[in-house]
C-alpha cells in the first residue's frame, strides 16, 4: 500500500514538476516595436516642468482655449482592467515625452487626469467638458521646459520609438525637429 501511495505521488508530481520547470525555459516573445506616423499635425517631443504625463492638455493661444480633447468618443484611449491608457502620448528616454495630439508649445495642462476626464465624459454622455469650466482647472500655463516640433515636408512617413530614443541619446533631435522652446 505504501509503494502504491509513493507511486501515485510520483505520478502526480513528475508531470507537475516538468510543467513548472519547462515553462521557465520558454523565451518571451519580443515586444513589438512602436511605430508612429509623422503625418499627425501635432507630432512633438517635449519635457515639462512637472510630471504631467497622465494629465489633460488643452490648446491655448493668446489666453483662449482653441483645442480641447475628447477621450471617451475617440480612438485615443484604451481601458484595460479599469486602467486608462492614452495612446497619443509616450514616455521616451531622458524624461522626454512624445505627443501626437496636436500639441503646441503654447498648450497648457489641467489639474485633471486623463482617466478623470474620460470618466466625466462617460458619466455626462458628452464629447468634452465645457470650455469655460476648463479655465478653472489650468495647472500650468507655461508647462514646457523644452519643446521640439516635427519639421514639415520631411521625406519620412514614420518613426519608431527606438529611432526617436536614439535621436535623443545622440543629441540629434534637430535632424527631424525644430526646437521651439
């Protein structure tokens, strides 16, 4: 009887241990390279005075809001496990941010996160917040410590995240971008 129990335990543990040990030998799939179209009118690389990565930005010119986002009814936000992911903004090397959402060097950031704004749009069944209420949420009217706008009439139609990071590392942003600030 004792041999039977030992044999049963071995029969159970052997396949289990092979499965556990075998999974550690599998190679992870390489992460797919992120590619960005340079044809977006707002293709820019910038640094901000604070950590505004998850905050809403609005277009501002001469103290007038000229552009405001819509997240809930566009194709720029993904929701996975109640976490909002904004596809038009990416972190780069050396604290740079890639923005491809019509950003201007005169844009401002609000004290509202993208997730909060998204939720507000859903709850209120509307495309965006009223402009007059946005003025009360301006966090920083001069948020950019550095701002690079993609040059016009370039022959390239796309850049990968790794190519942009190489430009940053090699101090070569000026090959494709004009420094506005």
